[in-house]
């Protein structure tokens, strides 16, 4: 089981717009270029396809020693021995995840723009919290709006690492890092370009600076 990194680019898969072959190829470029975590998010295909994709992605994550996180699906996370799960408001609870997977599992909680939910997540054993969307995004519909001040407030009140998500680009990401974000979670910004490696360097530079 891999440990949660200190900071960096958190890649989230784009399974809606890519074939499996493209998904795997682009993910390897993204991991090779410096992503520090990968979340597999696929709410569109049946279990057999998701398990097959997840196993291939897990092999890549092991190769680059990057934690592999499964979005919501306890059964899939258990089947492939994932390093963590990420849970939203309608998913399982953090307590259920801890009971199912133990203390070593990385557990992320989506907190949207709700500092109260973030505080509850810390109290129930979460490994990190995620806020967003900070900017307009085409990846997920019906998002709530979060501002950089929410990250600042969370860093003052909580000890958990903070993930920022939602429309993050190399141009606006620095604003969120300056506010205290430990991770920038990106989907389309890295899976959309034909050459993910090139744009990845622009994201990585934000953390190096």
C-alpha cells in the first residue's frame, strides 16, 4: 500500500471520451511526466470493463510508484487491491471505508464548498479532502462554486491535505497553490491534449515554483 504524497498534480482519468487504448497510453505519459496520484473514475461502463481498465492502470501506477485511487467503488477497489478510494456525498461513508479497508488505505472525501463536511471528514479518518469546482468545467455537470478563500480557511482549521478541483489550468492553478492547495486535480486539462506530456510540465512547474 502506497503512502499519500506531500503535494503535486493529481490526475483523474477521462473514461467518457477515450478508448481504453488511448486511456492507457495517455495515462502512462501523464505518470511518466510527474503526476503524483491517479484516480480511476468511470461511471459509464460495466464492471468487467472497469475491472479490466483498472488492472491495467494499477500496473502503470505500480511501475511509477504512484498511489492508485478508485472513485467510490468498494468492490472494484478490493478486487484490484487499490491504494485508496475517493468518496462523494452520495457514496459510502469514510467510516465504512475504514472498516472495509483498514488504516493504511488512502481515503479522499469530496467536500465541494462545505467546510463543515471537511471538518467531519477529518474527524472520521479521511486522508485528504477535496474542494471545488473552482473554475468552470466540462468534466462534471451541476458543480458548486468554490473560491480560494475556502482553501485558506481549511488550512487554518484542519490538518488534512487539500485537493483543489474543477477547471484548473496552468494559468489559474497558481492562485490555488498560493491559497494553500496541496494537490491540483485535473481531468480534461491533461487527458484532452494530444500530447499530455507537454502540458504536464506546465502543471508541474507550478509546484516547483
